[in-house]
C-alpha cells in the first residue's frame, strides 16, 4: 500500500517488518502512519486455536501460575470468554501486580492490541524510549519474583527478530528457574545462536533444560488433555475402594482410566465432575476427593455404560453425572434449567451428593404444575435414585 501510494517519489519499503517499523519510528510516524494506515486493523483477530484454548483453560484452572507473552493479540482472552472465564492481563509491572490475587496473570510485554495499541512494540528503538522503556523496567521485579525457582514451559520464543529477544532477555535475565521445558519445532543446535541469552536461561536451570520438538498449539492442546484426564482419573480412582466394598471385587482396570473423547468433551466432563455451575469456568486444579462420585461412574460402567460425548450411554439412555455435594435435588435441577438445549439434553442427570425431597424443581421458580421430568433436561436423580433406576 505504501509503495502504491508514493510510487517512485519515495524509497520502496523493505519486506522486513522490523525494518519497516524502525523506519517509521525514526520518522515519528509509527503510530500515525504505520499502525494507523498500513497495518490491517483486523490482522490480530480470528478464532482461537487449540493452543489458545489450552492456555486459557489452564490459566482459569490455575494449573499454570504465571503467563508471560510477546503476543499483542487477544486470542487467549477470547478463548477464556468462550470457556466462561475472564483472563487477567497487564502490560507492565504496576498493572499486572494490581490484578486480583486469586487469578493467574498474563503479562503482555509487547503491549496489547486492546489495552494500548499505539504503544505496542514493533521497532528496536522503542526499547530505549518511553513508554516502553519504563514498561519493561517495571516488569522485571515482578517477573523475577513470580518465576523464581519455578518450572518454566517456554513455547516458541526463539525468534529471528532481535528486538523480541532483547525484551525477553531484559525481563528474564534475573530469573532463576527450577526447570526449563522448551517447545519449538526447530533443531536444538540452533537455539544458542538465535537467542543466546535465553538459551543461557535454560542452561542455568537447576533441574535441567528439556527440548520438546513440536509446534506450540499441538503441545499445549496435549497438555490441556493430560490435565483433564488427570482430574477424571483421580475421580474414578477415588471410588475404587467403595466399589470393592459394595460389590466384593475390584473394578476392572479399564474403568479406572478416562474414556476416549476430544478436548472439548473432556472439558465438559471435567466441569461436571468439579461441580461447576452453568456458565461458570472450571477454576480448580485439584480433583474432588469424594468416593461417591467415583463409585457412581464405576457402577455405571459395570452395568454396561459407555462414554458418549461427556455423558454415558446405558442401554440407549444418555446419562449425565454431576457433582452436587450437600445440595437439594430440586434446587440443583432449577439451577441447571436451560443449561443444555432440549435437542441434545440427556435422558437422565444424576446429581451425586444431592438429596431428593420429592419436590418438583418448579417450586423454586414460583409455581407451575409438579413434574419429575422435563423435556429440556431429562429426569433428575440423586445417587440413591440412580441405584434403583439403573440397578446399580
């Protein structure tokens, strides 16, 4: 666009983005010309990929404690919204330190498309002037504290752009990690040349420097899957003792392993087993230690149930299992009213931990004809009801 606009009256722009940005920054036109007219305003929009969803999910669950990113887009934040959660971000040490303490924070050291687009980092010279100079300096103590003696997973930071490595070097230079896991498809031999200071970060890790030769989105999606499987597996194993006590034999080994399903279905299953209310994110990294929940899943499998989506299919009937400790069944049913569209609603919902008082859910909604079943959510059962209904 620039060359078409000016033709031969000005020197053609370089094809290198860093060189382009440096040119406009030197002419005090980075914000007013380069970002305002030459960079596509929609360049950083799009659908989050599995890696973005993985980062958002693991942040909301606090399975990862701190995120440091060079990306200026908001794809992780968008993924978090889709998962019913708010991703907390900041672009400097002051703003990141002011975030709520119970959230995993994400420091965007190159700035943010939404928070401060004009001052996102594009050119090397920006590092030595305000506001980027103070922004990077203020981030160093916070990063050093957050990452001290931590295991670090670094996804694709070995950039060919020197200025990106300069920022990371400044911010990470004071960090003393416990272990560094680098995820990058490149050959290991190239790292010390492309980013020597960051390579040194891995070399000084107390418990080793490990290279996983894979793309970031594939690795992160697999990490998210492993996390979900860990939660499901722990719930299943928590019911093994109770199952043996009730039946007299141990459950089959295959019943104690998470069923095969895709990442979205695993996320839904994990939410149900954690007891997440509708439109609420999964925010726990700790499996519930509730044997009744585990034994319900084991007894369903013993009766012949197989996984179907995030539910279970027993003799053609789809059954959803929810963790609802110390709840009243009709109130749980009312709370989940409309959570699933009628066309895909399960035939039964087993609310493990809830107690049935023989009251219809409509009571909590101000009246209506009594009913023990609704087309929008199937029949709701307590654990004791399920034992009778399914012969568990």
